[in-house]
């Protein structure tokens, strides 16, 4: 046990010397000059050095320049170490204010048979925040991709709204969720952007799907991805890839919707996130 403690101490001392050797050299030099001047009146080497310098001006200037370079190096190392410490402190502070948002459940709701609801479908999300800071401006992005040179329907972002009664968040921005809350249900209409209309006038994904298959006769597959976005306490935007839906053409036999997807897969791996990135592009 004593041997292990001794080895550990030697390791710490050696590590300290390797990281602080410049400072140690400076301390040793200053200590030597102080002792020589206070005890020996400079007779050991200070007087000899000054006498030699007076008769060797050029070489003394070189040595002085080297000493200044040494001082600058010492200052640089100190500033660099302070920068590293500040970055570490910043990371610690950021970790204290980080929301950890997750989606525990997502469900497509079909409203096509309900005349009181304007949208054909909506996506219901159950969201939790296991971090230690508020997550704000929750938005859902619908990303759409199909094989054409001139894509009329493009990606659309929509603020999330809580399914509970009451309006309590400013219009135009997404809702929020705090770490103190349990699971919270949010809802958003399933819509994309029609470039022939304003960004503020999105179109139902169901209408876009059917129009694509009708107007683009050579297209037999549409891919739609969903992506949750939110902001942390410092305003940094975070993204969570949720699902990828693949809708196949029905050759006019049915009205297709997002829930008609021949394949729906949750995004769990980096390869699937790369696919979302391709759809987004």
C-alpha cells in the first residue's frame, strides 16, 4: 500500500513538473538572483553577469531578447491555461441548464370524417423533459421528398400546441416543457408548404400526396420525415429525428394520407438520420 502511494505521489510530482516547467525555471532563476543579492551582494554570479554584459553588448542583447521571449512564452502558457479553465467552467455551467427532451409516443389522428376539424390528419406527440432546464419553442418539421426536378410541395414547420384546453403560449412560437412536468401531450396538423402559395398558407399532407400522384404520373413513391426541434435556455436549437413515412401510389384507387404509409419506421440509428437529412435537403 505504501509503495502504491509513493508511486502515485511521484507520478503527480512528475506530471506537475511537465506542465509547469516554464514557471518552475522562472521561480528558480528569481530565487537564485534574490539569494545572491541578499546574502552574497551579487558576488556569486550577478556581478559577473553585469560585468560581462557591459563588455559584450551584442551578445547581451541576444540573451536579453531570449529572456523576453521566455517571459512572453510564460505569459502565453498562463493565458492558454486560463482559457482552458474558462471553457471547462462554461461547459459545467451549460450542463446545469440543459433540457433533455424525448418523445415517448407519437400517434397519427385521422380527422377526415370530422367536419368540425379543418385538417385531414394531425400528429399527437407525448413529450418528456428529463433535463434540468426549460425547453422552449417546440416545433415539428414535416420534410417531404419525391423524384421530380421541380418539387412543388416542400418542407413545413409548425409550432406544437398542448392538447389540453387553454391558450397560454404566444402565437407563432412553439410551446415549452419544463423538467418539473410529467409527460405532456402536444398536437400539430400534418401539413407541408405549397410553393405556389404563401408560407403562412400550408396545405394538408393528404391533399399534397394525392395531387402529386395525380399530376406526376411517373411518381410512385413519396417519403415524408418528421423532426422535432426546440431551443434550450441559451437559445441553441436542438433537433430530434422521429419517423420516416413511405407512401406508395395507389393508382387512383384510394385517397391517400400520411396514415396510408406502406412503411413507417422510427429513426433510431445514424444511418436513418442521414436519410432524414437527405429528405430535408
